[in-house]
């Protein structure tokens, strides 16, 4: 009967380590940025992929976004969530042309405009662009360096 107890303790240590890492990461992201933009993914559907299920489950994405959400609110900063149905991987970040189909096995692709994209980097660029559009729609302005500022309020350097 000692074995189940050892396994339970090992799982508890992993859960505490993941939770600690997520708290530290979310704190750093919120402290260093005025806005954080994330894509809301259906983790449950992603777990159906047998090859990726364990890695996805281990990441604890939902709990990380929850931590980002409450820390952003505490600090008066912005967490922008991009809808899961936004075609971030299939849309060219240069010309906005959307590809019809793109299976997961395709990791890089060339658009008809000539741009060559890494799937993940292209998706990140599109998510950032979409997040900035949402922030502007809320009446917030984005500076040239990508920082965020309330309209009409000057930030003061410390």
C-alpha cells in the first residue's frame, strides 16, 4: 500500500511545481506589459490528438489564463482574448489572405503574395494584430513600440 502514496506525492509535487511556475510566469508577463493577448483554445478538443494530449494536459493552459486574468485585473492592465475560431494559422499576416485548408502536419507555407510563413510565428503575428484591433476598439491607443497607453494620458518614467 506504500506505492499509491508515493505516486500521489509525486503527482502533488508536479502540480505544485506547475502552479508555482504559472504564478511566476503570469506575474512576469503582467508586470512587463500593459496588455497580454492570448488565443482561447478548446483544450478538451486538443486532447483528442493522441500524440499531443499529454503535453497539452501537462501545460495547464486554462489555469495559466485564469492567473493572467486576475493579475491583469489587479494591476489595471489588459488581457485580450482572441476567439478560438479566428483562423490565426491559416491567415497570411502580410496580406490577410486566408488559406482554405491547412492540416496540422503543415508547419510552414507560402502565400500567393510571396510571403513564406512558419505556422506558429504567423499565428502569433495574427493574434497580436487582432488583439491590437480589439484594444483600439475599446478606445486604447497603441504606441509605435507596441506599448499600450490610455488615450490622452502621458506615462511617466520612474
